[in-house]
C-alpha cells in the first residue's frame, strides 16, 4: 500500500483481493479508506483526497475503478457475505436477510438509469417535502445480525440491483434474484428473507426460491387463505382439486370476536406485550400450493382491531418468532439512512452506466466493512464512556451508534498513518489528540 493501514483493517481488505486485478485492488483499498475517512463532499475525487493521494494519482485512476475496471459487485458482495456468515453469525444459525428498495436522488438528464420515483424518506422529512423525486432506485439485500454490544439488530448490505422502470425486471423480481443469489452462495444455511408489503406477491413466492429460503412478509389485512385440498376419494372424477374452501380472513375473524392471545415479544431492542391471532392454510392468490401461517397483531384503536398482518412460508414457526423476525426488517431502513448521511452513498457525481451501477454498491459495502471491522477489532468497553466524555449531553447513551463506529475507524486509520513518521516519541495520548483534532477540523 502507498500508506500504512491498521493491520486489522488491512486483513479484512485482503479478503477482497481475488475480486480484482492488482492495480484495481490497490485503487479499491485507497478509495474505500478515503470514503470511510471523508466527512464531507464524498465524491470520487473526495475519496482520493481523503486518502492523501490527490497529488500523487491522476483523478482518472479513481474514476476508472467504477467506469472501466473489470470487477463484479456481486462477487465483492458475496465475499462480504462469507465474512459475515463466518464471523458474526453462529454456525448452524439461519441467516436473516432484509430486502427493500431505496431512492438515491440524482439530477441531470445524462445520469444513467435516472427516473422519477416515489421517495419514501420524504414522509419523514415533513409535509412540505416532495414525495416524487428524480434519482436511481436500488433494490438492496442485507444480512441482519445481532452484535453482543448492541440491543438492536443491525443490517449489513451485501447485494444490489439497479431498478429501471420499463427496462427489465420489476423490483420484486430483482429482490427474488438477490435472495436466490445469496441462498445459492450459502446452500448449507437456512435463509430467512424479510420484506414489507410491496414484496408480498407471486413474483417472490416460495416455489420460485431455493428450498433453504423461508419468507416472512407483511400482507394486506384482508388476505384470505384456503384450506388444503381434500384427499381424493375413490370414484371421484375430474382433475384433483388444488385448494380447499376459503377460510375467513383475519379481519373477519377479529370482527366475529376471535380470542386474541397475549404474548411477550422482543422487538426493536426491547420487550413488548402484544395480542395476536394466527391462521394456517394456503395463500393461493400469491404463493399457490405452499402452506403458510398468517399472524395478526391487535390494535384496539383500529376499527377492525388489526394493526398488521404477517405471512410466513414456514408454518411451524411460532407466532412470536414470526413477529420478532419481521421486526428486524426495520434495520435495513436504518442502514439506508446511515449509508446516505454518514458514508455519503449517492454523493458521487458519475453518470455513465458502469459507474452508476458500481458506485452506490461500493458505498454500501464500505458501510458493511466499517461495521464488521468495529465488531471484530474496534469495539472496546470504554468507547461509550469516552464518547460521553467528549459529549456530556448524551446522558442516556448506552451503546455505540454507527457514527461512533465510523469515528473509531477514522481515528485508528489516522493514528496508524502518523505513528510511523512520528517515531518512538509518539505516545497514545498525542496520537489520540491528533486524530480527534483532524476529525473535528474536517467536519
């Protein structure tokens, strides 16, 4: 490398070496470190400047990694998947996968794949925000893991597809492609795919996915199941029935005075008491002959008493387990926010097809790399006390945020870069002060 890296980070980056040629791998490492070390203007040239090579390399070398170099986002993502599955998920435990789409705003008629699309984040921004915006729409799949120092689950993006309306598969079909890609890469693992109601349909059905995949999605409140087909009796004529009689919907069951069962679930990092009812059958309208289980959560304020309905392709899972699994899906929404606001995904100003198709996945994968690094090498018990010392107004802070993880990685990179030139006179307090001063000045 042209500069020193912490050995813990260098060992993680070395796992991606087979995905690149030697020159491209060096550029990949430089830009990854530059993106994670940059706190503003995170364009491609900004990554090069943050790595300290703006005067050493021509900027075309950095752009060439995205526009012309020979490497695959899928292959890099699968290496990250293997790292997560091997080091952050216990052997034999299922991989929990969240799938959703996000809009990265882009402007300019020459940006590849740009289109007008609904911006889900505008609902949070306020009533005056624009709900329709120009940009690139990405379908993203991330592995949801639980780290020992966090109460909440965290999502690590690993696979990506650019959606172009009218020019190829739909978003749900792209999601199916991503789930099948990850399931094929881990055939010995059970994969639990989580998605919201936009992905509850025939395009993402159990019959179209590998056998090691279980689906948990949100469904409409008026979803109706059918009984399994009755056994064929001797003397029956005609083709065998494919489904049995229709069952009452969960909404109808609630209106008829169904008995709700109270249960304790762990969701969003805390225990909650919920009321639920369940039903088994065939969701023939979307998933055909696959046997499923639906679970409804009660909301006493709603006119039909139902807050949401979940449907699972594994009927043997308990209702509590289904609710807890679906609660993990929210972590991908948090990952989108962190990727855009903390890592700068979407700030690169490239326009050509290959550059657009690679730059956003590169940013998402850098976020994954930073969190994995912190989980394996960066976390220390005194991180929270140190952060509260710098920011004493955080009186209730008990666990590190993704922003804290990125700050710890930046300080480690800065300290390593300057420890050798400063020689034996450098001390840890001096390096810590230097790293903190540089980070505050850059902000």
